[in-house]
């Protein structure tokens, strides 16, 4: 059974042992059958974890078939022609420093929740050796269930940084 619960990120996101990854933020843009996304530029250690994650990702998420965005990269994946996009090795979001930010726990993986204007939510893992970001289309504005599909692959391939 999928276990998703909201939790305060204060204890998980603001602890002194938080990962110190600082990279550049990126976004998505539509176009064609496969959306184009900015490929992250993680440090070598994080890139290794991301490569392992890429191989472990499911072929379907929330009933949507895998349809990776362009350009082709082991740091990105997608489902449903952009409805769900995963990027691995993204920068640590500044919102992780905000004690008022929201987080959710999806089957043991903690995610920072960021609501975006005119777009679906963006989630970023906390306390992992590589930050994994998942953006959901507006059709998932109130449904975080797709995150459960990433719990096992993230847990198995991207170690905790604590």
C-alpha cells in the first residue's frame, strides 16, 4: 500500500547535516512529442548515482508510458510526453532553507513541495547524495500519488546524505 503523508520539512530540511549541493536551477519548455528539458550538471559523485537511478526507473508511472525528454540524458526521464518529468542531479532548492516550506513523505522518501504558478507541483528529494526533482503536470495539482513510483528506485540508487 502506498504511504504518502505530509510532514513538516523543518526537521528534515533544516537540520545542520543538510547536503551542501549548490547547482543552477532549470526549467522545462514544451515542443514536439517529447518536451525539451534542461539537463542538470551535477558533480561526478552525484552523476554516478543519477546514472544508476536512470536504469532503475519504471516504464510506467500513474498509467503513463515512459517517454524521455530531449536531449537524451541519463540525468532526465519522462512519462506521458511531459506530464511527469524527472531530473537527477539538480541544485539544492533555496526553499529548503524556509521553515515554512511543505514536504511530503512518499513511501519513505522525503520530498520538498513547491507549488508553481500556472504549472503543476515540483518535488525535490531531501537528504540524498544527489537531489532528484520531479515535476508533475497541472492534472496532478492535487495528486502526489505518482511520487510513490519513484520511492524504490530512489531508495536503492541514491543514498541518504545523513
